[in-house]
């Protein structure tokens, strides 16, 4: 899967969130991301605060471009935790994995 090449598409009403099986399949395409309930999450560590902030800004640019926005947490001065799910459907969709793949390339 080359998810980073895809674009996010709006989820329409009635779209069902990914099953556990489909989530596991898509997790194979994004290194280090883990399922946490109805979300996927990953922790990133940087050499300093400035590098962590540069990364946060890159993630923000990706999210804006794709119109799909993760939860971003900066903590311990050099760590960034990203958590994602598709709010409109209350669970995971392909969009979450597309953003994860794009973040991994940032």
C-alpha cells in the first residue's frame, strides 16, 4: 500500500468505521502506529523542542492540505504524540491511515 500517495476524501453519512480486521490490515502499511480503541496513535521523539515544533508544523500543514485533522500533543519538551480517528464516523477510515503515512514521510 502506498497510502502516502492517496488523498483524503470526505466520509459521507452512513460510512461504517473500519473493523478490527481491516484496521490490522492497514496498520501493516504504517510503521510504528498502534490501534488504541477507536484510534491509531504514534509517539515521535526529537533532539530538542525546536525540532518537535517544526514537526508539529509539518503535521499541521499536511492536515490542512488533506482537510483531515489529528489530535497533536507536545509533551516532555521533545515528544509529540499523534492520535487519529475519523470523527464523522466515530472510528477509523482510510483517511486516518493516509495521514499517518504522510506524517511518517514528513
